[in-house]
C-alpha cells in the first residue's frame, strides 16, 4: 500500500486541524500560520528572587537600578522607570516569587488599539513600541489586560516604557538580557511551541511540585511569556477573570459593522428622503 | 443691515472683527481669567510634561480632558446629526429654525474638543501619523474615531457654510455649498452613528477594568442611542439660553416657533430615553446585573439609571403632555447631568473600580476643561452676533422654491 496507516493518520490529523483552524481564523493567510513566535518560560519554582534580571534589564536600557527588594504583601508593579519586576508572595507552599512584565500576547490588545501602529506584534514574537510612530494617546494602556505599557508622565517628550523582549538582541541571534543573566535558570528562551513542551514535560516529571497549569498557554488568547508555578496562579497575584479569548476579538463585532453601516446607512437615508420627496411631488398632480 | 453696501472684502472683515456688545461683563471677565490661567497651565504642561499638570496615574491613563471634554462633550454634539436627520431627511420643517445653531454648536464642539484631545496627547507632534498614511492602524477603534472626527468636522463645516457665505455676501459660492447640503448631511449621519458608538467601543477592550454593571459588549449601541437624547437635551438648553441672550439676533419666526420646537424635542427625547432604558434593562439582565446590585457600586448604578434616565424621561413625558416648557427644560438639565455621569462612570469612576481609590482631576485640569468650553462659547457668540444663525438669511439667499428643491 502506498499510503501507510501512520501516514494516513498524520494526513487526516493535519487536514482536520487545518479545517478547524480555517474556521476560527478565516482571515489569516497560510503564511501567517507558519510564523513561530519566540517566547519566554518563567519557572517560579526555580526563581530565587535575586533580581538579577531586574538589574540586567535596567542596565541594558539605561534605567535606574531597582532600590527595593521583593517583599511579601507589597506588589512592585513595573512603571516608567522599570520594565520588569520580581515580587514575593506568601502562598500555601511558603514564599514564592513571580515575574511581572509585558506578556507579549499572541494577539495583543495594545497593538490592535494603536491607531498609528506604534505598538506592533513582530513576526519574531516580541510586542514592541516604536517611538517615531507613537502620538501618546495611551489607548494601549486602556486596552492591555495586564496594564503593562507605562507612560512617562513627567517628560515633555514622553515615551511608552515596556518590556520589548530585547528585540534588537533577538535579531542579532542573542537572548534577552534577563534570560542571559538569570543564575537560577528560572528563565528559558525559545520558540513558544518548544517552551510549551518543556513546561509540560516539567509538570509531568514532577507532578507533586508543580501546579498543573501553564499560565499563558490559552489565557487572553495565548501569551509569549509562559509561567510555571507550584501554587495556583491566583496566589501569585494573577487575575483569573481575564478569559481565554484574545482581546482584539472584543472589538471585532464593532469593527465588522463599520463598513456595513457606512454603505447601508446612507443608501437607506437617501431612499427615505427620496420616497418622501416623491410623495410630495405627486400630490399636486393627483389633485 | 444692508450688507450689499460694503466696499471691499478687507474693510468688511475689519469691521466685523470689532467686538459687538459690551466688553466688560461678568461673563467675559470670568471667561478671560479662566482662559488666561489655562494658557499658563498649558505652557507648564508642554514644558514639564503631562504629569506636572494632570492627576497622572499609570492605572488610569485617560484624564479629565479626554473623559470629560472628548468622550462626554462629543455626545452633546450629537444634536447636529439628529436635527439634520429630522429636517433634511424626514422633512420635519418645524425644526428648520434650530438647524443652524445646532450645526454651529456641533462644529465648534468638535473643533475644540478635538483640540482638547491634542492637549492630552503625550506626543501631539505625531498626530499627523494616522492621517497621512505612513502608519494606518486599521484594526484600531481610535483610528476610526479620529478619521470620523476629521471627516465629520468637514461635513459640519460644509453644512454651516451657507451661513458664512450669506454673511460675506458670496452669492455664487453659496449656491455651490448649499447644493452639497443633502450629501454631507447623509454622510454626516453615517459618520456620527459610527463615531458616537465608536467612543463607547474605545472601552471594549477594557473589559476587566470597568465595573460589570457598566461594561457590556453593547456599550457602542448604548453610546449611540444616548447621544441622541444628549444632543437634543443640549439643543433644548441652548435654545432656552439663546432666546434670552441673543434676543436682538433672533428672528420673529424663530421666537414664535420656540415653544412648539421645545415640545416636539421633548417628545423625541422621552421616546429615545425610553428605548435607551429598555436597552439598559436588557443589558442588565443579560449580564446578570442582579449579582452586583446590592453593593455601593450597585446603588450608584441605580442612581444613574433611575435618577438621571428614568426620571427625566418621565418629566419629558409630562412636559410634552401638559405643554409645560419649564418641565421640559428641567428634564433636559437632568438628562445632561445623567449623560455626564454615565460617560464619567465608564471612563473614570468605575475604571479600575477594584482599586477602591477615587480618582479626582486636579484643579488645573478643570480650569483647562472650563477654558475650552469658554472659548467655544465666545466663538459661538462671535459668530451668532454676525452671521444669520438665529436670524433670517438675507433676502437674496431666500429662494423658497429652490430651497425646497434642494433641501426638501
């Protein structure tokens, strides 16, 4: 037989999956589906809270060094002078650390809210902000479910500060600085697909130690930064009400109705007005 | 006034630029002080950054200038598309006297509120980017709103330009711009439908941040419907004030039609508010709002919906049933406050409601917002005192037969 059973199943699977993908992402072209995003895997169980990543990030981008330490009960949010923070949480399994920075969503709300395409999802995976395009309207901040883009309120030439997954280094074939500088190997860099497999393997190999969930696998439509932890993510400051659907989907119905309204509404109005005028015109003839 | 007699265009403009009426009045003094203070505040804002003037917060990125002047102010400019719809599309000739003032108000509102948007932009020198086409963010609701603002301002300007040409006695240009009226009216209604709802759609992606009683996927529709009665309520207030302030400039026919128009507008307002309430209740049930109603936010929601939508809706109803103009005016005032509450509830008060901090604008933000409104009023007054807005158009421009062919 020309077609082996194994190959047959493979083909069947491939056809099946393209059919389902074709249904949900009708608009994306084949080429876009081939793009594989890079991502970061953060394993909270390995993190020591040493802040090496914070220092490396601050140094690389010329931002002030962090002066405070991770402390239980205090959430150190990223802001306009720091793009990345590590926080300590008191959990059911003792003190645990968690990273806070841009999650580089697969389908980012900030990029879809941006009217100048200053915020874009690159083919490589990082969501980056481009100074020459941005007009500072801050709708990216309104839209981001994680509140990650930060605006320099105290500058006459303000910029948006957020993690850019060291996009320039990525293009040179290097890794982001936070990953290069992590002494505990809590951060991994690679293709998102590979990272998901690694994460699953870790959970499988040590089911007692891990909470059986990879945050970012499906949340808000999937994120570039994936998280592993030993406790449920609610205990680590995550919101679990953000949903699994990508945020630009929330706009879709409205945006799809725009061309329909622009075409049908004027036609309807003109028809309405003309029918009325004709009525008036025909009246005197009848009388 | 015989405008045919002036000798040249430049002397005419020079004469018209001179202030008419008393210069030192309480209103003018307050306006001048506010505008002067606002200029100083804006100099500080552009030299030291937004944070030096506004209540800056990474959690609430949009301050008072966007949430009040733009998101709220534009709802009140909705009167123009409703009134032009009634007069030019539906042929409700009764409302023709108020068309010009309503269009003028909306034109100025869009000009100055879009201006307020520029003040709030962090990098306003880049504002040209989404317009010239080097970076079209086509998936962005704000992109749509920005373009619709620009196009609608153009439409409103064309809708208003017959008045300008009458003032400057430009007979042939008047013919041309008047012939465009129907086209721009239809275009303008379509644009308004989309950007009034678009202002609501700006908050669609802020789903986890807005209180579930105020957030729904129907925000765009609610914004559109409420802009109809917001705009008309403002027209009612505007006419009430205009009749007193611009006595000299108002024609006798306009004065005589006043009460008739008011009652008619009250009727439309109460019907629209009824439809809006119906939608609000549907959304409330659809989002399982009962789960949230027994909380301080829930009571606040009831205050907004009952106190500032249901009650003015009923007052409008009584107003037009009993032909009582004062009731109509009171209802218009309450529903204006209700719209301000609704827009600010979504954009400011319940935004990041779980943080349990109330976000107040600084006094400087309020001064600038007030100054923007004062400038709008001053320009409105300047135009009304010179151009036939409330007054009859000059004799040469009235061509009853032709008007009917063009407009009716």
